[in-house]
């Protein structure tokens, strides 16, 4: 029988990186807590919080002085790009997953 074995020390997909004015920032791992915070930010935006686009970026990329200086349209576009990449892995990532032949699958003996 086979089982799935997942190592949290080795990422299955490549990190998502963005570049702002020549500086590369890496998107932090998105776990359940980060997802909850993103949902809370959506609710805050509906309630009228105008800082939400910047708070989303800080949540995803960590605090950085360049983030608060972005034009609102750039902040929104950057967030949309990151979210799209989170939920739609690149073809290269999908190839890596296929090569792993069912991530972490190992045969077990009975």
C-alpha cells in the first residue's frame, strides 16, 4: 500500500517573487492563519478600510517601506498577481509535481 508523505521543510512549489523598483521580494508561505487574515481584510475593505490593499501586501510580503508608497492601482494589481499565482501554479511547478510522482508517495510493506 502507498501512502503520501509530506515534508514541510521542502516546498513542493517554487516561491513566488515580485520585483519593485529592482528589489525582489518573496511571498511568504500562505497557511490557514494567513488565509483567515486575507478574508478578514476583504471584510474590512467592504466596511470601508482604505488601507486594505497595502495591508494585504504587507501580509503577503512582510513589511517593506516601498509597499506603502505604491499607487493604489499598482498595489491592487500586485496583490491580484500574487493571489493568482498562489491558486494557479505555473506550468513549471506542475511539471515538478509530476516528476515527484505523487508528492512524497512511498511504498510501505505490510
